[in-house]
C-alpha cells in the first residue's frame, strides 16, 4: 500500500475526549471514528488490525472444532419471548418495530437464535457434540459507553454456542473453549487469566472471565501471581482428549483468581503475601456453561442412545474483538505510539522514503516494496513528500513492527537502515540483506 494513495487520517494533536491511552492512540493513528455515542466506524488501518485479530480467533475456534456460520444482527422478539428474556433483558436491549409493527431487536447476544437453528434440524445425539460460532456485531445500549471501542454500544463479538447430550460432555466442550481462549489471547500477545465469574443474565453455574491485567481496566481483580508464568497449551493440543483438556482446565483453575464480584477476601489472604496480585483488569472473553436453561423453554432436544428425548446441555463463549484491539494497545505502547505484536500488525513492515523525488531513493524503495509485496508481506510504503521527521513519527505512531528507512546517504552506498519499532534498535545493511531479512 502506497501511503500517498491510502486513507489514514493521522491526528497531530491529542484528542481531548480520550481518557485512556488506547483510545487516544486509536484516534491519533486514524483507526476509528465515532459516528454517534458508542458507535464507531473502523477506518482502513483499524479495519486491518481488527481483521487480523479475527483471523487468529477464527483459527483457534476452528482448531478446537467449532464451526463458523453467520447469524443476523436483527432478531425477532418472538424468540426472546420463548426464552423469557425479552422482558428480563431491560434497557440494554435496543427494541425496534418494523413497518408491520412487528417487534424486533438488535441482538445483544444469540443464545435464542442459535437454539432455534439447532432445534430445527438436530434430532439425534449422533450429531453431537456441536459448536457453532460467528463473528458479528452486537448492540447493547450501555449506560456509560466509554474508552472508545473498549466499551461501546455497537461492538463485535465472536460468540460460540455448544450443544451436548450430557453435562459431562458439555464440560468437555467448555474445556475446549477454555484451552482455545488461552491460545487465542497468547497469540494476540496478551496474558489473559481465567477468573471464576458470575453468570449474570446469561444464567447458569460454570463460568470464567478471561482478564488481562492493565491499570486502565474497569474490573478490580485478585489472583495468584504464578498465573503470569503459566504455560499456554501448545499447537498440538488434542482437543478430543477429555483427560488432556481437563488437566489444562485443572491447572489453570488450581490457584486463586477472581474479579471483585466473586472475590473471597479470606481465600485471597490465605495466599502468602508476596504471591498475591491485586490489580485492575480488562475482560476480553467470557465463557459459560448453562445446562438446559434455553433448551428446555425452547424445546431443543435430541434422541439419546436410550431412545428417549433429552434437552441438550449448552454453553456459550464470547470474545470481544473490538475491545481486544484497544486492550492490545493498553498492553503494548510507548510514548511514541502503538507497538503491535506481529500477529495483528496492520502491516508487517513500513518502507520509509526519506527523500521522495530523489531518483536513487525512489528506485531503492520501489525495488524493496515490490520484492516484499511479491513475497506476500503486507507492506506500507511511505512515498509521500512529508518531512523525514514527520514520516518517522507516523511510522512509530502506527506501530508497524519493522521499518526500512531509505535515505540519500545510505542509498548512495547501496544500503538502508532497518529499525525495530519495539526496541528502537537500528541496523544498517545492504538493500539485498534488508529484503532477505523479510523474505527468508
Ligand atoms: P462487561 O462486563 O464488560 O459489560 P459483559 O460481561 O456484559 O461485559 P459478555 O456478555 O460476557 O459481556 O460478552 C462477551 C465479550 O464481549 C466480553 O468479554 C467483551 O470482550 C465483549 N464485550 C461485551 N460488552 C462489550 C462492549 N460494550 N463493548 C465492547 N466489547 C464488549
Ligand atoms: Mg462478561
């Protein structure tokens, strides 16, 4: 992508409305724009990051055996009347009428709809286990939307829903998502700690929130500090192994970890003082097992091996991609801007032409841009005629992990500089070596 032809509306000034660093940096880097309270457009740079976050989420959901589909944002009120949540949900639900005066709503979550899809076609235990997910916009009329896309009214959610014949089988499905979440957040460069959670309006009795530690987090959390160093389940994790996944779950729930709602002061104080961690955190994921809470009222049942009909045991599993993007920034930035982990960086590398219009600089940059693009890299080429200082500041602000800097003096020697955004380390090398470093 040539910056001269891209759309990346950088702000020079710090936006006054932004209270936390991620919101400030997302606005300054031209990633998002608020359209009305708590409702955002994702501008091209932000969209790239969001897509990469979703790609990681999708890969790990698929690895754990979940199957992607797509459900609509607008739902009929009827389904929610069946489950009893139409009245229970309250003001967070945006209720709408269509031209025939039929009550509709903008989905805050999809338990009812997916249960409807399930009951229409699954009739036998032989079709279980089943886990269906989508990545879709939700709307919750939050009383206090704030911090940009961290807490917005319209937001994106990956929500998965599992169906099993028995509680035991449902717990295995729960453990699959538990392990998939550990892997997902790790790949996004985050250390997320599962904490026992309240089940809230979703209902049920087994639930964990995945919390990342950050000073600007809205939740108060308490846990054992060993969680910070725990091993993440590897790529070869066997998701069909009941014992293997139970062992992962047991290990990751063996120590104390709770948000303030579930906090047990006495249990926490029983941990030796030097091993306690009391901090603030951001909830990036939440998983629930809720048994037959929806399958009973909505009549979702299958025939078991005993020939009888059984209401299915369900769970639901949410991750907030539009919250994860700012959460990653909260965890990874410095005074100059964002520092993206490679897995979600909007571009792999930015090529900075320090003197656009200078024939040698232009030729060198074009050569590098073409070679890296051909190698399948996402390359941003700063071919604008801005001052070098402005270009450096922009490259640092948008947080692309590596920069290739081509200035007239180095180029005259057949060289460029490669800068690591995170460490700030710069290395001069031949043009060929710079290309090989990315291609190899
Ligand atoms: P919170 O406690 O932060 O209001 P929640 O418990 O209501 O969230 P869940 O129903 O558990 O949220 O939703 C699953 C995930 O969706 C959350 O873990 C979070 O990542 C994301 N999410 C929920 N509400 C919002 C929001 N208003 N803005 C952005 N992301 C959200
Ligand atoms: Mg939650």
